């Protein structure tokens, strides 16, 4: 995939992420003060390649440990190999997000959870894939601006920059992603050191 195509694809994803975010804020009746929470300049693409594993006797191998994204919105384009699993809190079970051609997967992240006063949840997910197949996925992540103040009745006011710094410190110290921004400490999901790039 060449640079021009990636830039064009990223621009389309940015427009889609803004439409999704605007619709959710309207649904939450959060008002004009939150319209600027999504900062297009923070949006970026990541291409993930999960190589084949031929030395393991297990039918499936771990591609990425369970975690939530720190973003407002994540838009994922996965190939036909599959492997993405979403955690259902209701059933305490993992559900395969089977690939559907020409379909994108939208994850809500920790920032949408905070902005919505926990009405929306950040999606816990992981990747477990067939050991003998290579998997490629393209993720678009978008965040609030570093200095945007997130106001929520469940948490003290904080900026995304504060959240990111806290997550990076917690991962270094505890090997775990935690959310210590409000009245209580809310344990988030384990984020291994190798996956610390998720907490941007």
C-alpha cells in the first residue's frame, strides 16, 4: 500500500470518525461544549501484521492481549483471516468478530467512556488467530486534543495528555493500565509492556 493511498484512506476514516463522534454526542445530549472533543490532528493509522507460527502445536495463538483502546473512536479494517475477539460483559464471554467483506469494525475507547459518564463502555478486545495464517489489519485511532478538558460527573476534570501520561506511568510501574482520574480507582484491563504503544 503506497503513501498516497494511505493518506487518502486516513482522510476517509477521519470523516467517518467525526460523523460517529458527532452522532454519539448528539445522542448523549452533551451540548456544544463537547463538540470539539475529537481532534482530527490526533488521528493516525496503524498497520498490524501478525505473522504465521509453524512451531506451535496449538490451533490458535495469541496475537494481542486483552485491552481497551485509549481513543475516543477506533475504526478497524481487518482481513479475511479473522482473530479479533470482543469481550461481552453481560455473558462474561469472548465473541469472535468474524470478518464481513467491505465492513469496518468500530471500537469505542476510554475517552468516550469518560466523556459519556460511563454510558458508553470502552471495548475490551484481543486477537487470537490461526497459527498457520498471516493476519493484516489497519486501525485508525483518534483522540481528544492534548489540552482538551474532559468534563464528567464521574471523574474529576482531566486532559487527554494527563490520561496518557498516567497510563504510560502505570504500565511502566505495574504492567497494568489503570484509570485513576475520578472519585474512585477504576481498574482497566491488563496491558502488557509489549503493548504499551496502545496507550497513546
